[in-house]
C-alpha cells in the first residue's frame, strides 16, 4: 500500500531507543498533524541495501537502527511496507515485513508454502536440528502436541509454587543500595522455574551433582553469549546447520552435562520418572514405537531451557529499565500491584513487551510467490517479520516511543498487532508459563522493592542470537526490600 506522509521537520536522534516521547517513527499513517516529528537516525554513514559481509554484521549487531532507518526512508513510497535486503553470509535475499495485513497473510499461510525458517536462525546450531524450534511440518506438529499440555492450564498452575519460591530466593539475594543488573536476578529466578518444570526439581539444593553441573554450564553459555566474540561466532555459524569453531567447543561442555543427566535418569528406571518434561520425553515413543534418542531429547531440553527462561528474564529486566526512567508510571504500577490490580499489571507487561520485544524478528521461508504491497516476493526468499517495527507503527500506537501502559487498558489485543511471542502455529508454546512468571516476578518486585528512579539515558539494546536484551542487563538500585 502507498501512504502520503505529512509531518513537520525530521527529529534526529543517534539511535532508535533514544527517541523521545512525542516522536513519530514514520512507519504507517501519522497519528495526527500535531507537532510530533518522525525520527531519523544519525549514524555517521548511510545504510545501503545489505550485500557485503560488513553490512550483514551491522544488521546482526545494530538491527533496530538499520530497520528503523530503512523503514523511515521508504515510508510513503510504493511498496514501502516491505523492505528488501540481501544478507550476505546469512539467508541471502530477504524481505522485512511490518504491516499487520502482510503479517497475517504470512502467519496463516500453509507450511507447505511458508514454513518456519528457524533452521537458518542463529539458534539452530545451538538447539539442534531435531528441536521443536527448528523442526517443521508433521514432526513439528507431533512435538508440539506432546509438549503443549505441559505449558497450559493445570500444569502452569502446578508451577506457581515454584515460581513464588524462586522469586523469594531471588529477592533474598538482592543487595540493597548497590547497582545490580536485574537480568541476572531474573535469570536465576526463571532458570530455577524452567529447571523445575523440565527436570522436576523442587529446589536447586535437591539437584544431583550432574544436574548442578548442567545448570552451571548453561549459565556459562549465557554469559559468554553476550561477548563480542560470541557475535562474531554467530556470523561464522550462519551457514552451518551444526556448530563450528568456538561455538562447537562451548556446546560440547554443555552437551556432556546433559547426556550425563540423561544417563543418570535412565539408570534410575521407573524410579527416575517424575511429573516433569524430561520424564515425558524419556517415556515418549515415535510413530513406530521407538523411544526418542538421546540426541532428540537433548535438542528438546536445550530449546526448552534456553527459550523458556532467557526471554522471560530479559522481559523483567526491560520492564524495570523502562519503569525506573518513568517515575510517574512506576508510582502508578506500584499502587496497582499493592491493590492487586491485575488489569493494570497486564497492561504494563503488554507495553513493556511492545516497546522492547525480546524477540524482535521471526522468520518464514517463502517457497511460493507472495504479494506484499503490490509487489511479488519469492520464491526462495526469507520473510522476516519485524516485531520491533510493527510495535512502533504510528497508525497502531500513537506516540509509539512513549511508555504508556494505559494504552492497553480495556483493549482486546489483536494478535497480529502485538506479537511478543510470535504468531500463527509457531507461537511460543511456553507463553502461558512465561506470563505466569512475569505476573508473579514483576508484581512481587513492585510490591516489595523500592527502586531508585532517575533520568539516565535508555539502555542500548544488545542483540544476542535471536533476542534483544538490555545492553547493561537492566541496571537498577534497590533503596529498600521488604
């Protein structure tokens, strides 16, 4: 579609995350003809269609700035709601979508013409080829059907005690009066929760030596993934299904601990079966009645543990990174938590996930031609749904750079306009558990921790694998904890 934009002179900022309230993104229809101006990014260089490896690396490391700049330049032009790139060293030709109609068309398409492209994602060499995340077609349906009940209804309710216990432990270890990266605290909480769900551990102290070693190696993997070397390793591994180089070395340490846990549980026989996901996988059979191999189970466990806690932990960190920079919203949120105002808490979480989606892009592989904005795209093109751009459209979210939870009060959310957990048949199967954790962890921190507010610049987003995390981990200072 073509839109004519009428707006005041451009408001220039160095990065998208520093755009002030009142600024427009320049994406979609203008909210009004008032004084707000669309944002332009001043980066010292003009972004060109990506083709060189250096530009592809920039896409990986400065994805948000790259996309906001390209979207703003194309606004109002024919086909401007679909951005075309050539990602050298990665998927090659790609189209970036951020129009809800285009996204719905893609997400509701049959997998035979638009399957998930997660086998090309930076996570693929980490979680493996047999994971529910990377599989497609009938295999994905079978895996999802097996695992989905463990993340819905009664199962989520059964995890609540573990969520509350892990939250209490996290608060007990929180130093008062000192800067602390909230992502680290939240990560310990959410990792304990997912380890309990996956391995049936009522408390980390009750874990076996093999399980403790596995937890330690997973945390080590996550810490290393934030380093510049990890970013370079991600680019190197783009063209490989199996890990190579440094990533292979690091994963081999994690894998040894996982296989040791599997061996331990298999040796326990019936006594080793618990009400957890590992026991479910150990007792599962394929269509021919054969048990799952250790490699298959490893891939599923790696997916569930990594995806099941990292995104939730960083959503907690982003939420308070935003709140501490908006004192008025923070005070309102604390009152809402004290009064058990679930509607406001839900709106707060939606707004946090809107302005800082931890998974900013999801991908589909176009095996057939698709029409986007009057132009035909595909086949053999990767369609990247930019959740970040979608969440900052002027026509969907007036004043898109403002942090305003009230915009979600009394609103029924359109699943193709707010997509923190992806969409379609590939929507995150752990979303209900993640939301249960977020309500408990964020609500508890709001009620019991008095955080120091300030006017520091927003933390720079850092891209890690497929996630967008706070550059400093969401640093906050607790003045008191009750």
